[in-house]
C-alpha cells in the first residue's frame, strides 16, 4: 500500500516523489517481506464459540474499552479542534477503528466457513454483532481517511496510516489471539526489525519529500554546499574600504582638510 499509493499519487495527482521517496518505498517493501517471513502463525480458531471465548477474555475487553475511549476522545474532542492542522488526528482514528474491523473480518471468515460447512451460523448472535461492527468501523475509517486525503498530501497520508494501522493490528493480534506466545527469539527479532525498516522507509518518504533529489542531480546536490558565513569585525571592514580606495594606476591622491 505504501509504494503503490506513493507512486500512483506521483503519476496521477502530480505529487512529487524524489529519490529518497523511492528509496523509502523500497525499504517499506523490504520491511514488509521480512515481517511476513517471521510473522507468527495464526492460532487455530475454527468455530464462533471459540471466537466468542476469545472476545470475552478480560485482557481483550480491557483493551477494547481503552480503544473505544481513545476513539471517542479523538472524534468528539480532538478532531474538531486539531483535525484540520494535525495529520495524526484523523489517521489515528482510522487506525484505532481498524482494530475492530480486523477482528470482525477474522470472525466473519470463520462464520463463512461454518456456513458452507452446514453450521447454523446465521442463528448465532456473534455473526450479526460482527457484521454491524464491521460496517460501522469501515464506514468510520473511510470517512476520516477521505477527510485526511482532502487536506494533506496523499504520499504522506498513506505511509503514516500504514505504520499506525500495522501497529494497532499487531497489538490486537498479540492480545486477542496470543500469536507471539510460541514465537522463537529469531522470529521476534525479525518481526521487530522488519517493522522498524518500514518505519525508516516511511520516514524517508515523508521527511525529505520536498527536496529535489534524483539520480541526475545527486552529484550537484552533494557538492553544492553553501559557504559558511564569515564574521567580520570593524578592523576588517576598515581595511577593505582603505584597499578599495587604491586606484589601479597608483595615481597620487589629493586630500582636503577642513577646519
């Protein structure tokens, strides 16, 4: 999503994507690949009853309550005041809501499998709770994502949203499915390094997006360093003025003294 949005916004919307931005897109791809390689396997949850038990655990209920409180704070207090000037407000709302949409998609995937297996999933109340949650969360995400895109640069919105959303999804996965319990130290380090690589790529894409850097002018950019300003005192100024008064032909000067 990071490279595609940055490249398409460059060609279709006329937004700038310099050499450092392209390098940031490449680092995002590398970091995502490393994360996928070392990612934990999903814990086997095959029925809606098992999904219900996961959702009822005290740890996830407390986590969901904190996310809802944060979401309401952002929507009703911070967004009207700072949403037009701070890009993190709208994107944080989208990311926090994303925790509920991902959980709902996971549960609905189980429900769809059960439906084709002949299980009475339509009579299970969790199915309809997940449907309502998914519709509400996706609607909210689209709303605030479009608001952010209307105000801020597209190549800036999607990378930040990607990092925030991925962070929330990883945290939700840890708390809800406990996928990291059986991970080895190598996989944990690989996942963290992959995520940090993504953040570095997003930083390059964002921090230097206004610089005119390309392969063609890279040597000139590296060589064109502005000279340091020289601080001159009164003595230097007097010497320059005195030397500037010397004519090239060294002709005699006439001075007039007035009393």
